């Protein structure tokens, strides 16, 4: 038994489930579509992180004064 099975990061974490998925039955076209979807999700998460960092920086600057 794998430790990840015993102590998952979060119950039903979609990233854990995604990483466990067997890729063998998936066609090349489906894999390419999956890659594009994952790239879009990465861009969305990075944009969110940038907004959060900008918000935090603005708050820190406000409370410095």
C-alpha cells in the first residue's frame, strides 16, 4: 500500500485522481486535448496567483504607512 493511499492530500483531490488515471486507453488526440486543457488550467491558476500577490502587496504597502 502506498502512503498516498493512506494519507491523501485532500479527500477526493482531483489532481491526485488525475495523476492515477491510466493513460494507455486514451488516444493521441484525446491526450493532446488533455494537455491543452491542463495548460489552460495552469494559466488560470497563475493569473489567480498574480492577482493574489498584487492584492497582498497592496495591503502590505497600505499598512506600512
